[in-house]
């Protein structure tokens, strides 16, 4: 890690050391909801690196390990002597206790998971305005037996003696519950207490400040060079196109590769919207026949994805050579992508990242190394909800900002089995009806995704006193916060009835509609 997490970027006010918790990203999101910039970094981050970043507060995340296990993850114990306020959450709290001389053991009575009321034992900066006996979300199998010197217990539950602890003099705090999850009634109060009252952070992470800082940074990075952006029409690439257009104008060229698997009317809408309405230069590449020919005879879903990804790279390379040269490649990389990615390549002269991968709506593999684009990734520290806010501030309409996610391979992985023109046309029409009726019912913005799936089987039906043998359509509607988990949406029967009636009456070769009521897990949102 360099002295700064990314050259010329602001440092986080709150640094989150990650010990493998599934909620580490969520902690960062909650802090940002309080308008304070936070980042997740490795638990291996050294004291020297932390001092270079100079955060106002540090959070030690939870994690699946036990502190007394062999090879349990640790952090540099010297952080507890920096004088920077620290909040340990679950495993982070237990690690702090152990490192400072306390004792952690398996829970004496029983492990504690799920909702539990906390009893507040004394006043503290951390639990100010938290109601006694309010519900917090527990998830632990270990407990603290003895506190380190200087610590006091500030709350407990029926099964947990030390639900929250404090060393006010050293500004060290810990909670055995997860304040970041929505099930914790006063969780945000705890987080704000640590961020504002204890760490003395300012609420200066807003859409306006992001744009004020980012636009000059883009200009400085790019100079007078040309930038290429692979445009999909999704909220990420669309927001990036508007942001880059505002920063560098005509130096930006967007490339829209139409692989033939888009939803009904979308290629025409995107060209009209970007090129004609907002005058953002978009090169339209019609590669429909090229892609579908490559899928001839292919039924395996992973093979479909790989073929589409490889072909996208080839088309992208050919067209970028034709339109270029370009010195920079813009990517709509978001913060969850950065956290999950492993390793980067740096230009030894400039220190900028070199593109060996293209993260686009196609989820494709690496670009040829000899292209050697330098990357422009101004959204790489944002979460999805923050990107939507930036898009709104830049003038993107709701039809782009609030549109449902769409997989890179498009309808090709919503047609189970082999893809054909006939099936694509059928699914496009059915999918359009699904989205049209969901919008008419006023449900579109309450649902994460609503779409149709075409199955590679045929079912018997009766239409006009005649026996039919046609395809079934699966209706998939899910509600989610981030797509990591999802529940099937409870659609009113009247809306389901209208969707079914319209599809079987308006879409040729379909005689049956079924509704997928599987959550994720155990299922996935997409069928392939």
C-alpha cells in the first residue's frame, strides 16, 4: 500500500480493518450514510501505513475466527497506542481484549445469535441516546471473561456479560453486537456516536464534495489524452459517461457493442439518449450476428458466458484499434469490486494501474496486455447507492438511475439451453410485458429485479379450442438491498394475472407462465 490508498485521493476519516466479516462492507456503507468517508483495508495494514493515512477513527471488524485459535487473524498491536479512537466489533472487540491482556473463552452458558435486548450498565460516550433494553443483533460463540486494565463494562445481555466495553481514557471501545445491521434498533446511533462524538469526524462526504474533488482529479490525470469507455447503458457506465463528459468533454469516446442480447428497444434508446439528446459521442457497433453465431449449438451456461466474454474482447480490441489510439480506458469499477479483487499491476513510471482486465457489464476476462491502457476509475471508491446519487446530481434521469440490474451476457443466459433468434424475440416480448406491468402497478422501484426466463421445454395448452405445444415463461421478481442475498417479491395476484394474461395472448409460442418463489440462497437471482 502506498502512502495514500490511491494517488491524489482523499484519505478516509474512518478506517475499517477487515478480519473476514461478511459485514465489513456494510460497516463502511453505514458510516458513509452518516456523510463520513470510510474505507475497508486489510487487517495486515501496518501502524506506519495507518499513520500515513491518518484516520480520525479505526474500526476492527468482526470475523468468523476465534481469537484463541491457531493462525487467528491479528492486527499490528501497536495501533492501540496511537491515540486514535478504536471500536472493536465482535471479533474485533475480542482481539482487542486479548491483545491488551484480557481473557476470551468459548461462551460459558451458550452462544448467542440473532436478536437480543441489551441492558445498559452505565453512561458512556458510545451508548449515548441508546435505549436500555433495545434490540441488538448478536452473532458470537466466544465471550470475554476478564477485561484488560482500564476497561469497564457498559452493557450486558442475558447471555453475554460484556455486550459493550469502554476505556474512555485511551478512547478504546468494543461491542459484542453488530451495530451495522438493520436488525440492531439503535445500531446507527452507536455508529454515529463513535464517528461524531468520539472520533470528531465532520459530515463532509457528500455527492457535491465528491464531484468537486473528482472532476479536477480526472482532468489532472488525463490531461489532453483520449479516453475510451465501454458503455452498457447500466447505471455505472452511464454515470461514468456523464462524469467524464463533464470533466473532459470531446476527449471521451464511448463504445456501445450491441451483441444482440439486449432487452427490447434498449440499443435504440441508448443511442438516442446519449448521442442525440446529450451529445455524448457514442460509437455503435452492431455485432449481433457475430455473437449469436458463436453460440450455435451451445447449451452450457458457463460456456455461453465464456464465449460471449471472449468475443466481446475481440470486438473491443478491433474497434478500439480502428477508432484510436486511446491512452486511457475508463471503467465503472465500484468499491465492492476493489475489495474483492486480488492484486493490481502498476505502471512503473507513473504508478497508475495498467488494464489487464476489463470490468464491464460483460464480466469478461483480460484485455490483451499489448493494449496497455491506463485506467480511469473515478467511481472505484463508491457503493452502488452512492453511484446513483452521483448520477442524479449529474442529470441522469430516473429511467437510467433506477433501472434494474441486467447481466452482462444479457438475454443469452435467460434463455436456458441453446440461443436462437426465435427464442430471443419471444423472450424480449415477454420480458417487456413483465417490466411494463410492474411499472404500471407502481412496484418497479420497490423491486431489485423483475424479468422473464424462457425454458427449453414445451408444455401442452389449449387456445381457441385447439391444443397447443409451446414454451413456458418463468416470472422472476426479487427484492434485495445489494444482490448478495434476495427474497422473492410478493407481487399482488392482480398484477400476476395481468402479466400472465398478456404474455400468453401477446407473445407467440408461449402458453404458460409460472412464478419463481425461490430466495437467494439457496437459489440465485439469475437462472444461469
